[in-house]
């Protein structure tokens, strides 16, 4: 059986980079039935142009869907569209939740001439330990430094549409010439230019180019789990009066008592994510999310599973048969 890495997924075709070159594959039905989703970046076993097995992952993130990363490079635009700190913090929390190190890249430096913005960014994220790059894909500013940092790494450029992810890749290697498009004059928002995820190799750098994502929400977490995604909040949590403190209005909350040490955009983001998590909590109160299955796993072997009624009937039958034997 051959092995390789998924470098592109387009429609229902999976392109595997292997020793034999690029192979176009389909996924075996058994993987689909097991709901094993194949991601860009996955290492797989395949034969006869069919993917048979997904090898163990180093890590993964679901949006954008990619596996086996060294870094998430979160790309934000300083201008056009304007920098959205809440959206930036969403991606930071996402990378923290999935335990993938994050790097911050602020693009379109040529459009920003206000030193206040640079100082604000550094004052927020330098104390949190994030590596920061200021770049301009158009003017080739900061590209050399970013390229040097990514040598020998696999990373995904993560950010909203229009922030310049494809333009950055073009600047790192002009020979690629990915399609780009200007920000919409009407909506002042980015327009999708990347239609599918794909690993682009630039020397020994692997960059995953993905479609933009602007609707990421924390509708999969419970409220008490959100604080763990903010370093400055989780570090204060042990000093709170109540163990289940959500740091919003509670008495004896160490976070509220030290709000001056937390940037307002970070705390604003935290409150918004808490609200989304509360909505999720309310939703699961009334909606069961347990999936029924017709099989059960015992000692790594699958057996047919009876529902409660059928199982009880079968046990009653056994008892009746035993009683008949005794009476006889």
C-alpha cells in the first residue's frame, strides 16, 4: 500500500502527493460510513487510486479544515477592510482550543501610517507571547522576515476574505500567481478568491491556502470553557471567589477586579464568545445530540446492538424457556 499527503481537495477528488508523484484519489466507502473526514494535510495510505486509511494526526483544525500543522498564521488587514480585533481573537482562540501555535501577520502595512495602531497591536499581543509580523504584499514589506520564520514549517494562512492571504503567498513566491481580487467598494468586505484548500510548497515551506471564513462562532463550547481560551483571563481565574465564575458580573471575581490589566478589545471578545456559548448551552438543553447506532464495540469487535425493548424481550424469552425446562 502506498503512502502520501493530501495536498488538495476539490469536489469529491483528493490529490495525494507521494513518491510516485501527484495521484488523484477517491475515498473508500468504509471511511465515509465511519464518518472519517479526510483533510488537507492528512497523511494517508492508498492503493488503486482509493484512500484506505488516515494515518494518526499531529493536530487539526476544522475551520479551515486542515491537519498536521506547525503554525496557524492569522492574517489581518490593517486597512481595507479595517482591523477587526474581535475576529482576530476568534482565530486566536480557535488555534488555542486546537493546540496549534499561532503567529500574527498584519498585512497592508502600506495603507496604515498611524503609529498608534502598531503600538496598540504590540501592547496587546506581545505580552501574550505571540510572534508578530507587519507586512505589505504589495510593497514586499516584511515578506523576507516572514518567509525566513516559516522555513521548514507547515502552516495555514487563516483569516477573513480580503485580508490578502493569496497576495502574501504571491509575494513569498511570485511564480505562483494565485488569483486575487480587490475589496468590494460597496460592502468594504473581502471577496472570496480561494475556492478550495490546497498545500502550496515554496522551497521547504508548506503553506495551506484556504477560503476565507467570516462566520466562525463559539457555538460548540459551554460558557465555563471559554475563559481557558484567553491567557490573561485563565491566569486570574484561580483567584475568583466562585469556582464556576464566568467573569461577567459575579461577586469576588478576580478578573473583574483586574480589568485594567486586560485590553478592552480582548475582554469585549470574551463577552461576545460567552454569549455565543450560552446560546449553545440553551440549545443543547432541548435538543438531544446522541447518535443512534446499530452496532456496538466490544473488545475491538463489532456486534449487532439491540434496542432496549428487543433486548428485554430476548431476556424474558430465555427466562421462560428455563422455567419450561424446570417444570418439565
